């Protein structure tokens, strides 16, 4: 292998230089080209849209219509109706006639009304722009706090993962930021970490492992701050909108489970062991069993890492790469949380040395969201799960074999 590399270096020295000594510059240029092309194309679709619907068919902002509609109904007597799929579909059909049927659902705890309401009070386009601006800014500021490297931040913000998070109008940028703040600052700024973890209860499936991590890491101030924040948020929701939304939410959880089991759920968009098993045709019972075993194993993994090391980057990598896999209901638009873990792997690579094949694997995962199952993969290939598991595998190579996990900064051996 090294002989082939040497031959290539002798024959094509400029290209070899761009791929080695100037690799960072090369990646920045390629990332910039992608970002400019992708966002220019999307803006063109928006400007040429027929009302709120692009020429390609999808609605501007993707799933943001769910948050905008729910936010606009927050506090209204009929708000609880949107927890029923058929009633929510009728609400959307009345608001945006001629483009149904709508298969969106409102599956969030009532605390999400508090976040969605300010955006729902704005006109749709302005609300979507504000949604993207607020959460993209939060994500960028979080990344800057974790790694003060302008080039790294540019590569992250220009990634296909962020582009998908923007155009889908989902919560990926918000939830990734909260997971990162909870993990990175559990020791250094426990109140901030706890507040972030408590706020993540608006999408609780992504925070399942955080209490466990805090407990095994001895981060009790963060643990109790998270509990107080979660209780306060729930109480604020109850005082603002009453108890009816909570009853409707609990009832809706059963409907979601039924949709996942009867094939009505888009399992090809799942990035979880359950989704992967379902996609390859495994029986429902087998898919559930594999998910349960995986979730338990991930919980043990996170507990071990948080118990044995104080290195916040390693703790963040373990938690972020496990969060999406530990729930059966983890979709591709939550990939920004994995992107943060990838950034921390790269940070350790720059600071302590790269593991073998680590750089090329990170580059491949950076570009991997361009591979959408509906367009480039067969219906039985769990592409998103493979991406999520690939990031987990890279993270585990960092967190598990460290010679001294009790050190403040575990020395990591470099590789080719």
C-alpha cells in the first residue's frame, strides 16, 4: 500500500500535496463549494415556489410546518387535537389546501409548545427563517465553545449534515447543542449542563442516557440542575396550557408505537438498531429485542466511560454517539449530534495524534448524509444506521482503548 502511495506522490506531486500537507485547505475549499451550491439551489427553490410549495413538490421548511402549526395553536382549546394524526392532518389540509394528504404528526411533550409558540406567532416564512437562524446560531456558538478553531467550525457548518438539518426544518440543531452542552460542561459548569439536559426533555428520547452519565460521572450538581429544569419546564407548560395536552400526549405515545409496528412509520429514515432490523425484514419481536439489547449495551458503555475518565471530549463522544442509537425512534435529521462527536474526534486527532484510518473515515462520514436511502440505496439497506454506527465505532476506538482513562487528558497513540 505504501508503495502505491509513493508512486502516486512521485507522479502527481501537486495533487499529493493537496491531499496531505494541504489537506485542511482542500477540505475547506470542497466544503465551501458544496455549501454554496446546496444553499444556492435551495434558495432558488424557495424563490420559485408556488406559495409555500417548491417546484420539486416538498413544502418550504419541510417539517417546520408541524412546529409552526403547533406553535400557532399553543394554548388554544383545540390544541390537544393535534396529538391525533387524523385531526392534525385535517388542520394542515385546512391551512394548506390542495397539497394533501399530510402524514405529519405532533409527537412531542407539551413542553415543546413553549418553544414552538414564538415561531408560530410569526408568518410561516419569517418563522422558518427565525427557526433556522436561532438554532443554527446556537449550534455554531456551542461548537465554538467546544473547539476554538475557525477552520473546523467552517467545515462543520458547511457540512451536508447541517444542510439537511436546515431544509428539513427539524430540531436537530437544537437537540445536538443541548446534548453537547450537557456532556461537555457537566464538570466545569454543572448548572449550564443541567439546564441543557433539562431543556432536552422537549425531545426526551435523545436524553435517555444523560441521567445515567451524570450519575456515573459523579456530576450530581448537573444531575439535580437537570431535574429542577425539567420539573420547572413541565410546570410552566401545565400553568400555561393546562393538563389536557399531557393526557393527549400520553395517549399519542401508544399510537406512535402502533404506527411503528404496523409498517406505517418511515423506518427507512431511522438510524437505530430497531430501524435497521425492521428494514432488512426482521420480525417485529426480533427488532425490538435487538434494540433492547443495544440500548442496554450502550448504557453500560456510557456508564463505563463516564465513570473512568474526566476527559470531557471522551465523555461527549461516548454520549453523543450513543444517544441516537439508544432510542428506537431516532431519525436521520438528528445527525447534528453525531457531527459534534465527529468534531471532538477530530479535535483529539489534531491535539494528540490520529488513529489509523481515522481521518479518511471522518471525511467519509462528513459526506455520507449526501447518500439518501430514497435516492441512492436499495429499500433494504439501513444507510442511516450504518452512518450512525460508523460514528459510534470511531468514537469507541477513542474512548475504550485509552491507556489511562483516569487521566485528565488520556494520551492517545497516533497512527498512520
